[in-house]
């Protein structure tokens, strides 16, 4: 069950706890985008306006027709999964990586292969070695999660780590959302609230990824890092949309300016999280806590780190039960962070995390 504070939090993960989204500043906007105003200004602006969401009746959960109305409003793609993601995945086939299709999403009735799902594996997968999972694009609009995962695969560090561990990467878990710069999938379901272990996952994206992970048969995952962003559009669109969908009131929150990560409160691994923060701070700034010592409504446990009970919330990072888990949250709307820097921050997160694990677990390279 979610605490009140969790229900109000603002990040991509917390939205996963309770939310949905629709438009990023890069997407065609139904309402004025947050642009690059300060996060505080964004929240203040929303608090001042707090207009009813344009779909549905305030206080009443959406009907199926209203979910279809929402989908129609966001159906036009604003970027190409084929060009920006699949082409880069195909280019990885060769001596260093295996590429596996693990399903497709049936969101285009005229073309069932419109949204194929792919994972990339380092060669010579060896069951006797530790296994690592990296996921990106669980929220399709969070661009650096996708491009950062691909950038890590193309980094020299990846091949170096592959000497002592198996690495599986699912770079774009939610391709429909990637093309439309959307948080929800086509059925108005948040994939990062859908990694259910005791019931059928409510999002096709989560179900497909969980099936792939089960089929791999890894007895004990060592690491899972799930790459995300927290954006101004969380407050300008996605949280208001989520509140409208669920018939709830939207309570504005503040978007933190900088990187942070989310640990599992049941297995926080503080040294692992610190290694991530220390690696990322060399690329981009770490989010400061607010006046109450919080980031997105949660007390920080150390600089740039908050904790959630990941499996209770059915978050992606809970999927493997890995010894070391973290969810990255890059802030792409900072005036001080370019898209390239955001991708580098995601790579730094993964590399810093794996360097820590190699040292801590005594893995020889
Ligand atoms: Zn996210």
C-alpha cells in the first residue's frame, strides 16, 4: 500500500507509484509545455492554475471511452523507434553482442511488427558468472534512459565488464511511448507500476520483459539498474493526467533539479548507491534536497538517494530480486544539462555501479 507521501511524490518512479503522463517539452503539447522554467516555478505555476484535465470529469475515473479519447489525443508519433533505437540495436550485432527479439506490442492493427521488443546480450553468456540487467525506456518519454542504455553498450567499459559478468540490456521497454514521448502505454497503463509477481502484469511491456527474464533462467541476478528521468512534464502533464484518469485531485509538487537515484528500502545497499552518485556527479549535478530534507517528498538517506519498497510498488527494479538494484533519475530539463550530458550521466551511473560491484564482490578482470 502506498503511503500518503508516496502518493504525492513527483518523480518518474513516484509517478509509477501513482501516476501517468502525457507530454514532455519535446512533444506536441496540448497544454503549454513547462519549457525550461525552474522546477519551482513549474510547480508554482501549476498550483496557481490547477485547471481541470481536458479529458474526463473531475473526481470520476476515466471510462474506457475516455481512455480511447486520451489515446487518440497522443497517437501521432513525434519520433521514430526504428531510426533512433532499432537501427542502433541492429548495429550491435556482431562479435561482441547477441541481439534477441523477445516479443512485440500489438498497438498497430495494420502492422503487428510495428513495435518489436529487443534485448542485447554480451557474448559467451556463462551461467557460472554473475549476471547484470540494465533496462531503459520503461517510461518511453525518458529519452536518456533509452539512449544511455545504448551508449553504455557502445562504451569500452561494457566490453571490459563483460570479461567477468554477463550483461543483458533491454534498451527500450516501451517503444510506443518512446515514439509518442509518453509515460503510459497505449492502454493508459503505467509500465513502471506493472511488474507484478503474483498476478498477471497489467502492462504488456512489463509482461514481455518478465517473460524474457524468466526464460533466461538466471538463478540469482547480481545487479539490476533501471534507467529513468524526472522531467518538468511530470508536473505539467503526466501527474495531472494520472489524477484525471483515476478520478483523484492533482496536488502539485516540485521537480528536483539534478540527478538522484532510488534504492530499495528493503535492501538499500548504501555503498552501491553512493558509488552511483559519486560517478554521476562528475557528469552532472546531484539534486539537492528541499527545505525539509526531501526529494520528491521522501527523506534522502544520503546525498541524492531516496528509498522505496520497490516490489510493493511493482517497480521495474524489483523484477529480478538482484542483490544490487537502483533506479536512476536524470533531470533533462535543467538549463545546465544537455541531452548528451544526460546520456553520459546514465552511462556514468551504470559504470560507477558496476565498478563498485566488481570491487566489492572481488570479480577479477
Ligand atoms: Zn520513469
